[in-house]
């Protein structure tokens, strides 16, 4: 071993170092047909452990950069929804034959956002743990407007400040804003329905950018923090033949990338009688997983299929072929070797959703949980 400095001296004696890595784990919500709780699965053993014991039901969750704190929204009384932090994730349970019960050693959740007269949902933690973004919708009958707004709660390394700093709206309080999402560089993206645009805000510096978008569907950040990919609508003729009159337009959607540095929009896929949604960047930024279905009569299917876009070549490849199933909630493993997703039967709506994991090297997919949804990898 040699020193990294200018004088690259080598060590004078033999030395060794060792470390232990954690087993790959996947957090998810279960079940889909009744109040859900948080579970985490060890992918080596497929054993799961229940992390929460909510009777009202967990709605959404997010994890901090190290996986040491989980943030979740939980149903409260009379239509309210609150947000909590769970400081520790323990190892998985010991039985894989049935869904396990709650772990008695788990710490009590910490109330972060108390919303007795509102629904506070979709928690998203910033990469440095200094802010929690979420959607707040005041309940009917309150003095505040009932449209949804993205709010920001300042935190102290992912936990509440001792001096009780209060949350505040991230955008114009008179506008409806949705879908908060953080970049690795600390930029917050959210959609402003009144402006029909994505807003990009840096809470630390006060910088802001505005990019028009008709679609307003959830997007994904490049891991480098400088590019945001989202579906965009393109209107096309409703007739596939020039000899036929155009009766109406068909709204296709394709993926576009917003560059924060260059202030430009780049088309990533071509919009020709297709519908694309749910993009998710791979950890190294080289690929984007997304859902696609075709809209023309010859190729139409009830469900969207999983596709992978290789950014350096611009080529996209289809990885699933289950026409009746919708594929969504794509989540890449930290090393990019696996991709978790949910699939749902669009023709049998009483069937539960299913959590699957796809090995991106040998393209072999494995079913993990029937009735589970919203999978996220634990760092």
C-alpha cells in the first residue's frame, strides 16, 4: 500500500484490514387489502421482519442515505395523516414460512409532523438529513385552502430540532404543488399545477429554477444530482394513415431530461403511439428503468411493461412480457445488480399486487411477496 500524497511512500510492515457488509435488504408495505405495515426482507434468506405495528395503516415511507432512519406517514383520527421517524432498522426475523409479527425490540417511532387537521403524506428526506419534504392537504372545513402543497421541515441530522423549528411551504402557498423529490446535491424538485411546471429549489442557497411540463408525472434524479428525467406529453394525430381524416389527437408520452446546469431539455425516447411512466435511474446513472405500453391497436396491452434505457447508446430494451400486468414502483439495488418492482393485474382488479426482484445480469425475475407493494432497498 502506498500513500496517496506526492511522496508515495509504502508502508514498512505487513498490514491487513477487514470489514463486514450487511446482507441485502428490501423494505416494503404489506398487506395491500387492509391497514399496511412496514416490513424488511433479507434477500439472501427471503425472511421478513415487521417493523411497525400500526392499526390505522402506513401509507408511504422513505429512508435516509444510510438506511438508519425510516420516515413514514400513518393514518390518524378523522382523516388526518401524521409523519413519523423510526431511528433504527433491525435484522430480519427467523421465519420465512409466514408473515412475522412486530419486533418487540424496535424503538418507538418519533412524531415529526403533527397534522390534526390535515393529511401530511409522501415524506422525502434530503440526502444530508437536514430537511424533510412532504405533501400537506388541509381537511375540509378548515380556514386554509384544501389544495395539496409541498412543505419543508428543517431537521437536525434527520431528527427534530431541539428548539422546535416549524415547517413551511416550499413553493407559492396559493398554488397546488405535488411530488417532492431530492437530488444528491440537495435540490428539491416538485410539480406546480398552477404553473404547469416543475420547480427546482435549493433550500440552502435559495436558488430556484422553473421548467414547463404538461404531464406533471413523477420523475427521477440522476445520481449526479444535475439531471431530472420525467415523462412528457406529446400530442399526435389520431389517424395512423394520411388518407384518413384526423378526428382527434392521441396524447403519447415519452421521457425527457432537464439539465439544471445547461438549462435545456433533452428527449430521451421517441413518442410514437406509446405511453411511458415511472422512470428510475440506476445507481451509476447509466440506465433508466421505466414503464411503457403502446397505444396503437396492433400493440396495445392493458398493462405497462418494464423497459431499460441505456443512456450512452439511447437504446431501450423490454424486460417483461406480461400484457395484462402493470409494472411500476421500480427500485434499484445500491450496486445496480437487481431491480425491485411491483406488478398488478389490470384485468383482475381483485388480485393483490406482487413484489418481484429482477437480476439485471441474467434477467431472471423472482416473486418475493404477494400482497406487498412500494419496495425500497435499504442502503
